[in-house]
């Protein structure tokens, strides 16, 4: 679930001696020495209905610890997400979901590194099974990131794909599991949407379904934006749309206009020295610039940084083509439909779009070759 949680309010309460709403027994590590344990919770309803972080209400219970065991009484009538606050600095915290009438057991072997299990409900058993199935693939990716300063997108994507396939396999093997609404949120775009739309009636009964519904709304909005962007690219590639003219200063302060290059193939490279993928694309663009010579004009349009940073970037990366400065003027973004960086546009000798590419995409140069060779 991709939602920022912040502490809007906290109530510190001593655990009650009994409750007919269920309870959670927390078995702590053998080296746990504190006399109290703090557990926070947020109702699922509060989380999904909150309009901002300020609307999130986290309630904290301070529990007495006796003989390495703490008892949490479930007071909420609504299902909730719970997290146990570690007594030491740790990257992760034990967490679980509980609802009225359940009796759970949390066995914590270690807070750092985190090692724990939660039993007592079908949902938590399914979540444990899901994590057991996908964690090895998650750790593969984490270890890859930690072991190298430079990883190609292809390699990174292959590891992500392995994780995604593990998620899909869990859903295929456990279609009625109440953990499915949580599992599919590990996916994005069409992968998520297909599984969400085809969830079984039993899986939709999960107390976690509101999270999936909220995520689905985000995904649908993103897909609408993606489709609109693709429609724009399709329109651009038709060769019937005139590229908007612009007037921007070059390194010498001379005004450069797109219309100055009518009759030539033009490549526009929207970039910034702050953009890592922009910088990674320079070697390939330099090769194309050298290969095609007078056949193309390359204009680098710097965006979203100071003029000093632009000049330093041009010098540092030894950019041999025409370089102009746009700064933070967003008019050109709207005119060219820029949604990310780098963005490269190919404009034909008649001054019309034939290609618009967002992101560092090696296939851009294959398309460029078809036009100018």
C-alpha cells in the first residue's frame, strides 16, 4: 500500500485486563529486557478514507511485559493494521492485521534482524505463506542493488520480473486467499489491473480489500494518463503535427529558434544535469551525432536548473551540439507534451513531429536511423 502515514494523534493506554473483542499474545525475544511494549494501530477505514496525512489517527497501546510476554486486547470494532515498536533501531517492524473476535499469537525471535511469525487467523497464515514465497526474490533484488553501484535497466528489470512472477504465482495458486488484495498491490499497471478485475468473490471478502480498491483508483488514473500520452505519441508519429517553435538563448547568448533549421532533420534533447538517465544517454547521442554529421541538427534544451548548472553540465559532459537554456519555464513542457526526462523529439525537414520518446530508450536510435539514413 503506497500511502504516507503520519502521527496525527496518539493515545497511550494501559492494556485492559480482559476483552470480549479478541486479543493478541506477543511472545518477545529472550533478550527483551523492557517492562513495557508499545503497539500502534490504525483502522483500515481511517487509512483509506483519509484525505491527507493529518487525517490519519494512530493509537498507541502501552503494554505491560511479564515473563517475556505482552498481551494486547483488541478494542476496535473495525479491522486494523498493527505494528509493534522495536526497543532498538531497526529498518522494519513486526506488523499484522486483526479484527474483532480474533485471537492471534505473535512470536518474535529477533527485532534486528527482524524475524517473527503471526498465527491465529486465516488471513495472517496466508500473508505468511505469501511472504515466504516472494521474499527470496525480493532479497535477490536487494542484494543486487547493494552489491553494485551501476546496474543496467535490463538487469534490474529482469530481477523485478522474477519477483512479479512470484507474486502472480501465489495468486494463481491461492485465488480465494484473503491475502490476494495485499499481494496484487506489489504489481503495477496492467499486471495489477488484470488480477484486480479477476479477483474471486471470496478474495474480495478480505478486510484488506479497501486498500486494493484505493490502489485500483490510483492505477486507473495512471492508466488514463498513460493512454493520453500514448495517443499524443501516436499523433506525433503521424508526421502531420507541426513542432512548436521556440526562441531560447545559446551559450553565447544568441537566440536559437527551431524555425531556423527548416529543411533539416532536427533532434531535440530535453535534459538537465540533475537527471542521471539524461547523462547516461549522452554517449549514444554523441555516436549518432558523429555518424549522421550534416544530416541532422541536435539541439540540447536544458531544463529545471540554474544557468550556472547548465553551463557547467555542458562543459563537464563535453556536449558538441547546439545547447540552449530553458530553465524552469514550463511553457515548452506543455507545448511538447513533456512528462519526464530525458525526452527526445525527432522533427522532419518540414518542421513536423515524427517521433517523441520519453525516458532513456535505446530504440530511439533505431527509429532515428529509419528516418535519416
